[in-house]
């Protein structure tokens, strides 16, 4: 049995991550490092310390507990922090929090068992998300196969940076639906903003889409509309062209969610741009126009 990886959380009653009512397992760790990441808590493979300055009551117990001298006056010195989490244990307000914990296969299956009646009546199931679930291919295969044995619908949300061979051998047989994120089509810009080339992602999408058309696991392309990154005229035009070339006729356009700022700051990050508002209806309409010949879901 594969070692259980870290997860951020198991979210219940989600209506946003696939059909029906779903439980969503957010895995920790991602091979990409998008500078706008909406789920910054899922980026790193290791446990992290989150600090919510707004919830700090300045009780001072954490400063005393910190043997590394990394805490001072409501501030975490990330260079010094050893992630021992002693401060979390003494924080009276919950301002300090550990991000990441190990969840066993048995725990996730227990959750699925409990929610099965809701999945059944709503057409829902379990979604694996992240971070990037396929970073833990062996565990993922075991988990999804166990969920299928329970009769639970499974959905994979992926950035597409994985070994296709490994995915097809270990995971694909147990996935009912794939939501596949397409980000920046220009390779140089993808390297700059996402930390690596997009070549593997695009090749994997093409391969999975071909299989999907031939009766394999259905794959839906998703594009998160990130101002200054994915939602530029050039990128949306290039994305539509790429999807058309792959034979795709459906796409999901996801709204920009400015709440990522606050999450990134709590982990000690500095947001790469300052847009703190949602997309306007005009911006959404402009983005959709590039996909006029697609079914936009
Ligand atoms: S692929 Fe997704 S989870 Fe990974 S860094 Fe990019 S936005 Fe974040
Ligand atoms: S996690 Fe440990 S080292 Fe880091 S601030 Fe808390 S007590 Fe200090």
C-alpha cells in the first residue's frame, strides 16, 4: 500500500467541483508554481505554518514557545521558522495554523461511505484536487480504485503535468471524469509564470482528449480567467485555437477569485499582482467571445 501523502483538507458538500454534491480531497504539492495560484496551501509538499494577523490577540505564548526565535510582534520570520509547529499548539486564537496533514485511505473512504446517500441522490461523488493529485500517482490509484469499488463517482482535477504512461496504468481506469486545466499557451510565458514548460500538459491534454472521443474517460478543458496571465486576448485566442485543433468543443471558463491574495499572505507569500476584485460582466463576456463556437460550461 502506498504511503498516504499530505492533504490540505477534505471538503464536504461542494457544489463547485463537478456534478452533484461532492467531497473534495485537496492534496498537497504541485509540480507547477503558478504565481497567481488560487490554492496556495496546496503548492508545497511539506507542512506549512499559516499566520492570520487579523486573528492574532497578541497573547505572546507563541513567542515563548518558539525555540527558533522566528516569532516577534505578530510576524513570522520564514527564514528562521523550522516548521516545528510548537507555536500552533499554544496559540489561543487559532491565528497560527498548521497547513497539511496525513489522511489515510481508510479515513477518506469513511467520508465517502458517510456521504454516499447524498452523492446518490444528487449525482455527486468524490473529487480529487490540489495541488496536483497525480503527484501521488500510486496512492491516487489505490484511492480511486477503492472508491469505484464502493460505487462512488470519481473526478480528477489536474494541471496535466504528469507521466501519461503512469497515469494510464494506475489512475485512468478508476476515473469517471477529468477536469483538465489549460493555462498559458506561450511556452516562455508559461515557464515564467508557472515555473515550467507547458509542453507536457498540452501533449497530455491532446492524448487524453483523443482517448475521450474514442470512448475513454471524458475530459473537460478548464481555463481559469486570471487577469494579466491567462485572460489576455492573445492567450484566450491561442487556447481556443489549441482546443479546436484537439477537436474539443466544450470548455469551462472559471472566474478569477481574488481571495487567493489573503491565503498567500497567510503563508508568507507576496501576491504577484494586486487585483482584488472579481471579473466584471464585461470581462467575462469578452473572454467568452473567444469561445463562441464552443459549448461554454
Ligand atoms: S497548477 Fe494549480 S495548484 Fe499548482 S501552482 Fe498552478 S494554480 Fe496552484
Ligand atoms: S513553527 Fe516552530 S519555528 Fe516556526 S514560528 Fe512556530 S514555533 Fe517558531
